């Protein structure tokens, strides 16, 4: 007797359930399928309702005729929800992939339909293609460990407070400029408010303006206090946690002349301390400082760097490249820059990006295999500093 199998069912032991999640603030849209040319099963659940998500996975297994313990492969786009869902899915036996949303292919029409249901259906189709062995379907995000993700919060918070300090300082200067007052803001600014005079008449500032300046100044003092506290926390982190991991990277980076503790700590926690790179192209791609040529028919031009990577680290590496030229003038990297880009100011500005890419690759080789950049000057080793471990 021959069993009757419906077209949407599968009895193979190797069959897998593919699931794509389109996440939003209020609802999650789910798309399930078991292979190519299969119409996906589309469902929606309340956001962060993990019980409903589990029930939908069980229902999808039953709908496609899979065993209750059939393997499940899922994916979702990296975004505001971070990696907690990835860890939950992996913890429940689901193979999950976090996708870089900017790498997903989209139609080039001027107007195209876009809804969460359409995005989920498209995402599950790409998942099937990627799991079938097709390369270059998308780019995946490497998920940091809980410890690595937690350790980098204070560096990002420090950058946020410094940005707030800059905004407050510019706001104070802008308010003073409306009264014809220019110059730096002294440390005694709060006590000197009553002494400030309008440039046109010499009269004291208006009462409401003085009160606003006082509030802005007090806010600025609070922000500066937060910055000082975070900087003390950074020094304590580097001094006390010397055993292993990113701290070893910090100590060895600071041995290079031109790299101070702040930049070395940021590079370690955001890049070298937990992220594994297979080659130099991955280093450049992670920072978004790889070239993007445009060559089509008779049209050939360079579109500049991709800027598809970590913007904070890209900015830091460009700043370090300028510092490297001053502190490591006899290194091979500095000589290469001077020989090739020592012309006009525009050439130097363009060349510093190329130097930043080469410097990032040289630092990666240094922290991975201990290869000191050729011609670079090292500071004396710190007694008791941890040794780098080859990856």
C-alpha cells in the first residue's frame, strides 16, 4: 500500500524548517518554509512573545509534515533588538543567523512595495539560498559574547558624553555670540555671568538669558563629571584586569608609539579583543574603508570607500593615521604615505584613508601574530603585562 503525500509535506529525515523573523516594536512577522519553490507559511505574533514564537514553530513543523525534533534554521536582520533573541534561539537548539540588513539585495525600481510580510517572505527565501550553499547572498554579523558586548558599553557611553559636551559648549558659545561675546569659556564661567556685558550697549545680559546660560553651564559641569568618572573607570579596568583577552591586546597596542590607552582600549573592546578576522579584506570591510570601483561598459570611476562598516572605528583609525605620521615618521607605512601622497592637501586627505586601512591591517597582524609594523618604534614593555596569544 502506497502512502499519499501532499506536495507541501516532507518525510525526509534530513528535512529542515527555515524560519525568518521580521522584527518590529509591536509585532513580529514570521515566515516558514522547507525549501525552494515552497510557498512560505506567514504568521504574526506579538513582539517578544517567545511562547507564541515556540508555538508557531511547532505548528509549522506539523503543517509541513516534519518531525517534532526536526532541525530549525532561522535568521533576522541586525537592528535595535540586538543579540538577545539570537542567544535565546541558539539556547533552544535553533541555528540562527544575524544578517547585515545593508547587504540584502533589493529591486532597483524607483517605487517598490515594502511591508513586514513581504520582507519576511523575501528573507526566508534568501535563507534557503544561503543554506543551500549559494555564496554572496548576504553578509552575516558576528555575534559577540555577553562579556564582550557588556565590556564595550562604557567606551560607547564615554563617546556619547563627549559628544554631549561638545554640543553644550557650542550652544553656550552660540548664545554668547548673539550678544557679541566671543572667546573661550573659562572654568569660572558660572561665577562670571553677572559680569558679562552686551557688545552693543555695554548693558548686562537679560535675566532670562543669564538663567538659561546658568542652566546650560550646570548641565555642562554634570557632563564633565560623568566623563571624568568614566575615564577613571577605564584606567581601573586596564590596571586591574590583566589576566587575559582584550586587556592583553590593550597592553601590546600601547607599546606602539602613537597609540595611547584610550584608542588602544577602544580598538581592543570594539575590534581586536573578540572579533576574529580571516584575512586583511575582512579587516578593511569591517571598517568600511575598502574601495568601491564602478566599471560598466565604457564607464569607469572610483566611488570612494564603501563606508559600510563601523563608523566609530573608521573615524578613530583615520585619526590614528595622522598621529602615526607624527610619532612613527621612519616606519614603512609613513614613508609610503609621504612618497605617494606628499603633494597637494587634497592628495593628503585622500591618502590618509589609504594609510588608515594599511594601519588597521598592520595592527591586526601585530595583535594576532606579534608582527611589529616594519620600522615602527616600540615603547619599553610594561612589567607583568600579559602575553598575546596567537589566534
